């Protein structure tokens, strides 16, 4: 039997090859081979825990986790069963070499794979950057965008928590300086409560990508308060007696007339001015100007502050003090008028040629305003009688104080008392008394 099988083996081999060739010709004619190209095949990863279990992280470099172009060759009928989803690209991390490069294996996931030939156009390699995995806690800031409504000011801007934890490759994590959320306040006049996405920034305030760094939370509740503003005057009073020989001029000046304040509407509603109490401006015993440095913030109620564009809150209040100036004057008797004489009586100043001495004291500016030649005095009989508790006059002489009509701030030190004679207006009365 064996001899029969082995007999004429050469002829049999030639026959087999001829039959295969004939089959190939038939197939080639009826189902010719073709080629199709597929692009952007996503690479699947296997055994990544071999890296992550060592406390390491990896970064895919140069976009090599996508095979840009793949060519599949095979019979037309078989190739027709292939689509992009049929192509599998796998990078097995157990095959990573010392250069952190992994060859990508390509296959066609269907029953005709044996009849197909698949290859990548160019290198099919996954390139990695592997480094230590670390975590850091970083602050969360609020970036304000835009300007609030007129007559309003930005108040506080707070996040629900002020720090988050980021995790990733050491080089990437150390690049992050802080986290922030963006809140747009353009034209707003009321408080804002919102939940915003957390973004990462470097020390130069450049926005960083987050694909390589993980955050323990990705968004955070943020509250921004918007405050109203108001401009109010600065009001003040002084107290105390200056030293003897000196006078307070009555002039008090503050180098800040108005101040812009900020607070809630409720807090501002009861504030019409910033009041500096007299107890803080005491002139007692002073011989020179009272100059007081004031911090206006100390006089604001709770919940009210100086606005950002309202200055630094510093003010200087000056109360002016000058030495007393005295002046001796001459008053002519005929420059003194008598008024309010009771009915039936007449009053005259005896010796109208007399000159009365008058000494006054006051501020220099007021003393200098007195012109001796223009001095006029007044004897108010009715007022004098009330002061003296006189119900009726007698025909006799009285010395009555003369009101000189001086500036209010001028004090009379040596007054003028005019000698006034009262007479009945009838001749009989004159004869009776003389």
C-alpha cells in the first residue's frame, strides 16, 4: 500500500500544484484582491497597572495613542466585511521597552482575519513619558470678570472651600500654582451665587490643560457679594476752652469734605454723614492750632467701609487758635444815641463834648476791622430799666452802659458808661425840680 502511495510522487506533486494554481487563478479572476485605507484608529491599552501600581503615571507623547493610517489588503468579498470598527490596535504595557516605547499590534476582529493583511502606514509605536505620581493641596481663588453696576462695588468673593487636591505626574503637578474659578459680574447690582468649573494656573497666571492632572473636585460653589456705594459729608465739632490770652477763631477745616462709603443697602440707609464727636477735638488749654489726624474708618458703623475709590480714610482736621489782641479806643459823647425812652420823659447826655475811653479785646482780624471814627454807641433805656428792675424813672442823672455795636467776637474790657439825665417833658416839671 505504501509503495502505491509513494509511487509516481513527482507526478502527484505536480498535479497538486497545478490544481492549486488553477484554484488561485479562478479565485483571482472571480474575487480579486483589493486594498483599503482606514484612518485615526484609537489604541487600546493593556496591563497599565504594571505602571500605576508602582506609584507612577504615564503620558502619551506626540499623539501616538492614535494610529494615523492603516492599510488592509485581501479579497474583495472579504474586505467588504471590514470597517473602521473592525480594526483593533493594542499597546500591551508589559511589552514596554527601556525607552518607554511599546509596539502597537494591529488586527482585524472578524472571522476572515486569516485572509487579510493589515499594516500601519509609518511606525505603529506608542511613546510614553513615565514619572512619579504625586499629590498637592493648592489654593482656590476667584477671578472676577467685568465691572459691577454703577454706584456699586465688589464685596467679598468666596468659594465653598479654599483649597483642593490635585494628583498627577510630578512635573505637571509642580507646574500648577493655584486653582481658580471665573465669575462674570458685568452690570450686576445684586449678590451672585453660582457653581463654576475649577481651572488650573501656573505662577505666571497662564491657564493650564487638565488632561494630565486630576482634581479631587471639578467644580465649586462660589458666592460674590455686591455692595452699594454712597457719598456723605464729614461732620465735626470742637470743644474746650483755649489757654488764657488766646481765642478760638471759630474756623475748623477738614481736608476731606466728603467720603465715599460702601455697604449693604440696609447698612447705608442709616448713614447720612461721618460724624467726628467733639470729645475727639478738645482744645482745652491750647495756645496753638488744634491739628488732629483722623482715621474716618473708626467712625463708621458696623457693615460700612470706605469705598475702594473713596480714599484711604485719612483726614486732617484743624481748629484755628490765635492770641488775643487788645485795642484802646476813644468814643465821642455825641456819637452815642439814646433809644427806648419811656413816654413823657426825655433823656440827654450831659457834657456832650466828653470823650469816653473804651478798651476791647478779640481776634486780630476783628480788631483791625474797627474804625474808631465810625464807632457809634447806643443807650437802650428800656433794657437798662429791666435789668435794674426799675418801674419808673426819677428826674436825676444815671450812669448807663453803652452798647457799642462791635463785632460779636470782640469783648469789651473797659466799657463806656454814659452819664444820662432824665427830664419830664413839661415845663412845670422842670420848675418843680429846679
